[in-house]
């Protein structure tokens, strides 16, 4: 994972492995853009981490869901380890955005009121004075002690003997003593770089209880993935502070991301929250569990980065505000949260599931001598001190962070604990080189193949619970009443298909509906060059049952597959008089057209999963657009939007043409649809042809479940008017 081996030159600059560019000058490195973890690239280079960074035009990449100006860790490194200040160069507007991000990350919220997060407010036993704790770690530092900002004047910034010229919409030119050193493109890319470990031969089967480490180390370690883990409870995954690229890692490891719909966000440092925002923009809407204090900080930070209003960000996910030391149930596990000792508000938790207990410290300084000092200085109240010193070492499994004091627990302290306690501790957030090999502690081991499987008691009715889990997680059944569960149990059968086996044959009569319990199926014959695959909790075979027509494609088991099967008559009776029957009939009609290829080849929709495309096809109505017809009128509230096939349309605002849209493009304004507000442009058909109309109501429902698609539609709208 070293940077030097994979760096390459681009326009006179070094193209960093994880993205961004480095220009070598006589005054040191200058870095353009800083996607997450690029510090791991530069730490391995001769002059190490740059002291000068130039902000790209856009500081947030919507496609990837990450900041490309992730400066927290370079600033920490330069200040705390090198005792130097970082220079950041950009526009005044960018500095106003970045100040908010750095305030939340480095020093935490300026104002704190935790009373609503405790059952008895400030009278609650152990109620912390977090502001005093944060001030203790902050000392007399100000943001200006860590960073200096340089503003472009007339798009030029002079640094020593270096001139940086900003070319809006094009990029940057870097000159030294008048000679051109490099041209940096406008767009800063981000390259996925992470250790996958061993890819499973078959799709991962989630355990009743388990822990999978997504990354065992910290943000300064160039040799290991940054910290984050998955807690498996009741066969479902709960992500705790997912690192960047977690979704890609899951897919590469043969783990279906659909198994994970909950995230616990412990605090707002980049190595903990960057992957959370990525997860938000994934295939489906997730629930984030944290305190209101941490969530407010997260939203301030990402509003500044994305420039989306807080209310819009809230619409991208479900938020479950947790109360401190009050039970919260997630996927059947009972969680109790507490505030840790850290430089910004951070939470840890205890969890009980059946007969097992799990404890996660999060980032936390667990060091009794320091606690004594903080009590003596009045930073801790006596009840807060008592809570922290009565640490629950009795938990069956303990995930304990470690790192560099004064913000993290020294691993040397953990190594002094009694052997029987050490044997229950997995140390996390630490580089391998710093782990004491002669202790009884365990070091967190990255990879799906190293998942921990603590023994756990089995519940009664385990088979029925497993089947009911399908109803809960297959989206087409989620709104069915509980009375349908009994019927569902009576009509299903389980069937196994070996890898490579043909499950459905094209041209045959449709007589069976399939729900995948485990494994992956491949659908062939749906389009020219498009791949269609389905995994756990997804389904196939429904269209021909509804339409009565023969199977339109072959379906093969790409891996070993276990599926629930329902015969045609039983399935039709089960969905009779439900909205699902109408929805599936619409899907069957839409699929007679070119819908799949249109979506697959679209710049906006092409990156969606097979399941997302299927869900969108259900609400797409094939239409023919006549030349010169106005399908959207400026100043009116739109009742629909359009996905174009062969038709070509013109977009104009106040009679000024903004551009043309064609095959695969989205003709509409997602913001106007969502808010039921007048649209501020018109769309006129330039060339008659086929398209798909989607009602405003159906589209609003779809984007609520698919926030990543919503963000791409917002970006598509911006692109029209930037041309």
C-alpha cells in the first residue's frame, strides 16, 4: 500500500494513488485536492506530508460521496507531530466553508447543551461537563495556531517564489521563477485504495452474533485500513463508524451491502464520519443512531462540504436520536450509550444480545492517572469520575481503542490489566508495530475471513424468525399487514440451486416466484451489453406470473443459491387486492420496451444496482413525445419528470437555451418535484421519440429510499445550467 511505488506523473505533477496531485517545488510540496487518506500516500514520500494545500473548485464529490478537500489529518499531523502550521489556499467562500468543518473536527461544537440527552437532565448521575473536558484537551489553541489561509486575488496566489494561477472551470497552473512546473486539472478524482483480504468463494452468510473488522488501525498508518467495524446482530449488520470505501470493500469481499441498514456514528473525526456519508448515499436509506449533539455536528460539517441545506441532508437518511444510558434496540440488540473522554463529543456503548454482552469504547482516553488529574483540576464531577473508573471489564467481548495519548488510551495501560480481562479485549485503532506482542490482548484483524463468532444461545422458533425476516427485508412486502405473515409461512418452500445451474429458462411458462435467501443469480438476455444480478433479499420471476407471458430471460445461479419459492397461484392470491399487484403489472409492461438498456447506459442512472433499476422500472410509464410539445413549463409545479430514450429535448430558462438532453438523461427538476414548487425552466421536445414518464409522487417516494440517486439528480440539474 506504499505511495512511492504507485505514484505517476500527470501534467508535471505527481498523481497520488488515492487521488489529488502533488507538485514538487524548491519550497516543498504543494498538494492540490486531498481526498480521504491521501496522507497515507504522502507520509511515505521523501518530504512527507505537505505544508501547503490548494482547494479544488468543488470540495465534495457527489458520485463518490466523499470530500476531496479532506484536510483534518494533514493538519493534525503537521501541528501535533511536526509542530508546524498548514497553509490552505482557496477562495474566501471556500475558507468560510472549511472553517466550519475544521471547527467541528478539531475543537467540536462551539455551544453544548446535553440536558435533553439524559433522562434526568443535568441531575443524572454521571452527567458530564463535556465543554470543560474539550477545553482541557484544547488548551489555549485557536484555529489560527493550526492553519493559515491564503486567498486568491484576481485568481493568483504567490507563495514564496511560486505562482499559483487559478483558471475557473479549467484547473490550476503552477510556475516557479516564471517557468511552468505543472498544470492541475479542475476535477480532483478519488481512487479507491484498500486491502480486501480474502474474498469469500460464496456470498457471506451473516451470523446471529459476530464482529467483522473493516479496518484495525488509525488515520496515520499507511500500512492498514483505517478503523471501523461491523457488529452482526440477528443476522443483520450494524456499521460502527464505517471507514471510506466500506461499501466497495463489502462487495469485493462478497458481502451484500443490503444486509446493513444501520450505522452508529460515534463522533465527527474524518476517520469515523467520512464512510458514514458514503453509506448514506448508497442503494437504500439507512438509519443513523447517535446523540443529537453528534448529529448536529455531523450536519454542520457536511452542509459546509456539500453546500446542501441541513433540511435536505436530513431527508437523505433516518435519524434515531439516542438517550444516554437509556436502552435503544437495534436489530434485537439492547444498546446503552455513554459519552467517552475525548477532544470532541464522542460516544461509546454497551450491547446485550441474548446471553452475550459486547462493549465498545470508541475513541476514549481510558487512563486512571489522567482521570485522577482531571478530577483534581475540576474537569470531572465526582459522579462522572466514578462512572469512568467503574469501567465494565466484565463484558464478554470488549473492543477497546488504543493510540497516542493524550487523546487515546495507551496500550501499555491495557497490557497491565489482569490476564483474564486482557483475554476478552480486542485492541483496535492501533498500528501493528505498536501492539505489545507479549500481552494477552488480541489485535483486531481485518477482513471478512477474520470475523469473530462468539457462541450464543439459539432462540425458539429460529426457522420462523428467519422466514419472517424475509418479509421484513424484501421491500415489496414491507407494507403488508402482520396478518399476511401466516399466509406467507404456509405458501413458501425452500430450494437449493448449485453454482452454474439454470434456475429459469427463457421462453418457458412462468410458474414460480423466487426470493433469494443467500447467493447471487445472473440474468441473461435482458439487454445488449448490460449485466443484471440479484442477491440476498432480492427477487425474480414475478413479471411473467403477472402478465401471463413466457419467461423473457434466462436466470443462472452465479454462486450456490438458497431461495424461497412460491408457486404462481399461491403468489397471485397472496398479492391479490394489494398495490403490489398493480406495481408488478406496470413493471411487466415497462419491460416490453427498452427500459433496462436506457437505464443501464444512462450517466445518471447507470451506476444503480439491478435492484434499484427494477424499482425504478416499476414507476416508469412508456410514452411517445411529440416534436415541439412542452413537457415541462417554467413557473408551473411539475406533476411528473421524464427519462429519455430516443426523444431529444431542449432545456431553456427565461427563453435562454441551456442545452439539449437525450438518451438516458433525466428531464425534470428533482428539487421542484420533491418540494412541490414551481420549476424554473422549460423542457421542449426537439426530436420526437420514446421516453418514460415518472409521476412526481412516485419519484418522491423512490428518492426517499435511494438518497444516492437523489444526489446524482441534483448534480445532473447543476450540469445543465453550467454548460
